[in-house]
C-alpha cells in the first residue's frame, strides 16, 4: 500500500439508518483507518492500465471518437458523470459529455450477459454536461457546469425528448441525488463559494414545478443542525442563487452527490472533503477531511461519488490524486479499489454500478493522451467478486 496514513472522519449523525446491518454512524464515529481493503492489495496494472485487486478484471467498453464495439455509434468526448438503469434483465449505462457548446449525453445498453447491445445519444444541444443523478422513475438528470447552467431530465432509452427543469435553478450545476422519503432532489454547485441545494417538487415524480431551497448553517460550520430556506430567484439573474440567502453555508467546490438510506453524501474538491447530510435529523457532518490526516492524505482530488447496491460501501473517484477510486467501507476502512496508470493528466469520472452490483463502470475523461478536449476519453467496466451485505 502506497502512502496510506491515518484518516479521521466525523460522525455521520444519530439518525443514520441501517443498511444491510451496518450503521454508518458506527462506521464514522471513530477513526477510519487506511489499510488493506476488503479485496486486498492492488495487483499490477493490466493491459488496459487498470490496477485491481485479485479476482477483478477490466475491459474497455468505449473510447471517445470511436464507434462503441458492436454498434455504429461514435462515443462522445470527455465522458463525465454516469449512472446505470435496469433494462429488463440487462441494464443501461448513461454518460455525460463535459464539452462546451456540444455537450449532451450518451448511453450504452447491455444484455444480461454484459454484452453490448446498442449505443445512442440521449441529449444534445447542451454545454459542459458534468455530473447529474438518476431518479427513482428511471430518468437521468444531466447537469450543465456553466454559469446559469441548467438541469435536463433525459430518457436513458433515448425515446422521450429531454426536458429542461427550470425550477431546479440556474447555476453551475454539478451533481444530483434523489431522496424518495422526503421527496426532494439534492444538488451540488461547483463554485469556490458554492452552496448545497434541494429541489422540492410540487408532485413527486414530476420535476416541472416546485421550490428551490439552500442549506443554511453558521459560516464555516462542519457539523451540527442545519436549516433550509427558499431561494428567492432561482433564475440567478442578476444575483446568482448562491448569493441570495445570506445564511447559506458556503462550500468549496461541490462535486459528487449520492443518497442512501437517510443520508446524502456529497463531496467538495477545494478542501478534499466528503460530507454527510443526515436528512432525518437535518444535521451535517464530515465523513472525510484530508486536513485531519496525519502525513500524506490517502484520498485527494475528491470528485464523483457512488455507492454499492449490495452493501454500504462508498466509492470516491479522484480528479488527479493517484488516479484512484477509493473505497470507504461500512466498518471505516479507506483503501484504493483501483488505480489507473499512465493517465496522470486525466481524471476519473462517472462511477456507477449496474443494478445487480456485480459490474462497476467509470471513465477516464482524457485518457492516456491527457488532451483537454477529452478526445482521448475511455470508458471502462470492472467485473469481479463484489461482496454482498
């Protein structure tokens, strides 16, 4: 294990719910300890430049500017945020294109055996589509990471036209996560003084109308109770949404967002933190903070975040750092799950599990070339003995 030191994490919150018998509040109530993860040490990088634990294998499912194997569709540049959707016994992986002016999103459909069945566009005419989030009603929220950026609700099957969800605000959107219990959608903002938002639709399952709210807490707070206040002008003109409510908590570069059983986890890249919002108790805490690490932090460049559908493990992708996806397990171990070699000028994006939880998809946005255009992007699949509850 390289450069793994002691990691301190905060308490998630007393209201965290059980998931497969594991309590997140127990996992983070004490020191999380870097060390050997549940799958052991990483082996040498394979032919695709992916270092994985024993028993796991990788394959390339798409390359930017090239046709997706077995289809006539050309994969988009700069693949970013992604998610998986059940498609009968198979599944669909959707991926954003973080490209100015001609961004959008694409999808790859897989059969039950993991074979690629089709690839196609699901969104066009948008700009710098960074991350997003899946909804319980099987749509993909694709977010524009530009000033006055929009949220576009798209169809992973590519049948229904995409629809702008203006009520979710116009700002530098990053990621989204749905909370089906409280019937809200959480939203991150990629600004140095950004905020954490939630959209409260008038009708759950219909994002056409509702209220945009911002999380409020004392300046600099990292734990404790929080409140929500309505954003007066969600269009962000002439005053940006993040500057309309004086009590809003400022966050340094919001990135990934993932909701699971009562807790919404989100990341901020400017300070390398993973946050935990306990939705039931309406409290905020830190799950990871590299400033609390003795020695070299084990996880840097925190970016996209996802969770396993089989257990309470979190997977955090790095933008830079060691070019790793790190696990934070339910029992408080932080360890690399995979590492890309020879791609130091890239970033890891779009981690997402298929519905059975036995395949993990992700992308290297700029690949081996490191081209800022994202023309060298690579989308991967990892298969192996992912553990159950």
